């Protein structure tokens, strides 16, 4: 069974969550150590993954509704007999 691909909405929401939560957590925690920054980054990634996975998957798109166009009367004009070129006689070839 193949894994479903993420939708554009999932990628967008997950990415925005990672970026904004990283900034917010770094500002709120006021950490300056390497371990603290790494922990904040991992927490932001986990939160972004959680948000991306909870975005509802789009169902299969319904078939487009076919609307019939209002029918207009066909206005056909026939050429006058004077403008119709004379037909040539059909030549039949013998099949050999």
C-alpha cells in the first residue's frame, strides 16, 4: 500500500507552524544554550508535524456537473443551385 502524498495545505500549515512556533518558543524561553535551541527546534518540528497531520485530507473530487446548454435552433443556409459546382462522374476502377 503506497503512502499518500501530503497536500499543499498540509505542507503550508506545517511549515508555517514550524517557523512561527520556533520564533515564539525562542522568544518566550530566552534560551541561548545550544541544547536549549536544539530542544526548541525539535519541539517546533514535532508541533509542525502534528499540525500537518491533523489538516483534513481532501476527499476525491466530485465529478463536475455537466450542464446542458440551451439548444438554439440551427440555421442552415443552403447554397443556391447556380453556385453549386457540377459533380464529376465517379470513375470506378477494376480491382485486379
